[in-house]
C-alpha cells in the first residue's frame, strides 16, 4: 500500500509531513512505512496500491469515482480558515482594486489549472464569469506571472500563499490580497473503494495524531491545527 499527502509538496515541510504520517501509522499499527513522494498528483490517485491520498476538491467531484470515500480535511492555521474550510486569496501586483480589474476587459488572469477549485472555480465565482486567462501549471507560477507583469490577477490557495510568504518570498514580492474566494472545504483526504471499511479507523488515527503534543512543531510547520472528519457529500 502507498499513502500520499503531497498536495503541498514544499521541501521545507516534507519532514513535518513525514513526522505526521509516522504518528498516524503508529496509531493504526499498520500501513505504509513512509509516504509516497515520487508519484505525485494526479497519477497517484489512480495507483492500484493506493491506501489514501489528498486531492483538490474539484477533481474529487468532477473526475474521481463516486466509490472514493472521503476521510476528511486538515484544519489549516491560515487566515480565514475555520473548521476545515478556507477561502482562496485574490492577489494582484497592480495598484488596482478587484472591482477595477473585474471591470477591465483587458485584465488577464494567471490560473494554475482549469480543474482547480481554489485557483479557477473560486475565481469564476468571484468574477461572475470567466476572465481572460492562461494556465501556468502551479499556484507559485501564477504568482510569478503577477510579479513579472504577465498577468494582473490570480486566485491562490490560501495555504499555498501562506507557505510562499515564508519559503518563496520572491515569488510573492509586491503582491497584494484584494479579495477572497467563496468558503470551501480544505483539500480532501480520500480512500479508494477497497479501503472504505477502514475509514473510521483512519479518521481516529488522523485525529489522534494532529492532537498529539509531541507533534506541535510539525503541525506548525505544515500549518495544521486539527483534523475535521468529512464525508464526500
């Protein structure tokens, strides 16, 4: 079996993520010894040996089978995050407001992926439609496009933006938060159909791990303050 929690694959938080998984595995008494870091999303989602993985909310509902069962979400310690929900940040490198950018048909948005709930679906909700855009492939590349002046607005996952500010300050230098996306669940953690019966046990193991005093530093590094059980619905 393999397990992946690599939706925020920053080198600076890998050790903290590994520590968290080690605690989850101790609570379970079984499972992969280590997290999978070589096979990343979306390829890992369809791996026949998958035990669990973290994914974006939009592919979960739009692409992954209904047979996938959601364990829940981490509750992230970032601004405006509440009980395992958060809001994307709308950012710009210009001096204009969100209303001014939205009113200008020449505004170009940098989008990480058109299957991104935080980066594209949330932006359309705020925009009231689809702005002119181009795909960058990653939230950090969208930020760099704003810094470079290749785009005027982007919608960025709130946890990613918080981590960029600490670990990739040049990628967000001069950017301003000018709005927020709708409130949505944080990134879901799911299991394939063959492991659905293990959901209660896995939820208990996750909840105990994120509450352990010995993991306080790992949680701080990874911006985690809790675990929220959540169903697919």
